[in-house]
C-alpha cells in the first residue's frame, strides 16, 4: 500500500468514528419511548380529573421527583459508561429526588389534613403502582442498556442499576399522570419500591449486557 492510499484509508476510518455513547443512549430512549407511551395509554390512561389536579402542588411535585430521578440517573449512567469511571463523587446525584421528596413530605406535614398519615401513605393504587411502573419501564430499560453498551463501563451491574433508575424515573413520570394518590408519602413509599425493583432488574441484566 503506497502512502497516498494509506492516508485515504486512515481518513476514511476517522470519518466513520463511533457515535458518542450519549447520542446513542438518547436515540435508543427516543425509539423506546413511544412503546412505553402506548403501554401507558392502553393499560392506564390519564386520570380524568387531570386539569383540576394540576392546581394541586403535590400533584405537580410527583413530576418534579420523577424527572429529577431520571435526569440524575442519566447523568450518573453516562459517567459510568466511561472506562475506569467510578461512582465516587457522582452517586450523590441520586439523592436529589429524595431531597425533593423530603421537602414535599415536610410541607404536607405542616398543612391540615383530612386523612390520617397511614391512609395517605397506603393510598388507593399501591398495587397498580408496583406493577405499572416496572411494566412501562421495560422498553426504556432495554433501550438504556443497548445505548450504554456503546460505552465502556467497568462496573456493569452498577451501571445497569442506574439505567434501571433512569427508566423507572421516565416510566414513573408517565404513571404520575394516571395516579390519583398525590401525597408525597405515597410517592416516597410506592414509587421508590417500584424504582428499586426496576433497578434490581437493571443490575442483573447489566451484569451480562454491559460486561466490557
């Protein structure tokens, strides 16, 4: 091979560099989102009083919490997709939604309540919450793991668990539009348990799919 041919070959290789993992992850999630939306609309749908509920700050708080979880997990997962990256200094981002929830619970406690605390905690949709969020999150979890495979995570189980939190946060954002339990106590209990279940599945799948 002469010098000119070598230069052309190297230039061609450089022009076909792999896409950054962030781009691939975003495209994967965007491709899976319609599947989760269809699942949500088919199985659950938006609560009928959503326009009235939007005037309740605790209804709005649910979306702040779920989106905070999704964005925090997205940031951490992209960091962990880098070679030799560890959780130190980054995992604390997952405390942001917990802090928002704690503030919401504190605010609710200072207001007069018609229902006892345990009634607000248990709610009316705990079983639906525990099943719906994991179900809606499955397409998103698969997409997140596929996207993160384009990185080089050295902690595949942990990265998979964070991908689980990412997909659970997005799925919970959809579910929140259906859920009629707006108490932060309900969200802190049942949304958290559902997200932990998805994270466990993500850790198990990630330990195999993300092995570098």
